C-alpha cells in the first residue's frame, strides 16, 4: 500500500479546492490521571471532537462567507493511499479567513464523529 501523499477533501460530496497540507484529527479520548499518595488511583476519559484543518484556494467560485455558513456538513477525506475517512455533523470551528497576500482561505472544521469508510 502506498504512503499518504495527498488527500481530496469533499463537503457533502463536492470537492473543496484545498491546497496540500490538510490535517485530519479523528478525535478520540484524552486520558486524565487521578494521583494518590505514591500511586495513580485511576484514569478518566474525555471525548475530543474530530477536526479537519484546510487551506482553500481563493478562486472566483469559492466564497468565504458560504464556507462560514456551512452547517451539518459531511466531510470526506480521500487519501491517495487508499484510506478514506468521513466526519459527520461538521461546521467551521471559527470563521474561515481570506488572506489577500496568499490568495488562500484557511480554517478548521469540527464535527461530531469520524469513521473509516
């Protein structure tokens, strides 16, 4: 199987014009220890949401306001290594920003659940 070199990111099946360097975090649980005298009594877990960080080309058919208004979107991550993921219930974590100098729109989507497809 090839090593991941790039990924196609889709929002509700429509390919986003992303640049290389997208970051997928499937979320999961963080573990917190509960120390006692000379030992650890145990651990508790807290769920962390999945995220997809992207940089999008600011082309004439790409609207940063439209991106910021996305809600309950299903994002798919299609790796060129044959491993694909889906994140449901996505929306921008914070407003995406348009950078005049670089011609890029960047930000992070967060969602409810990630799974391998």
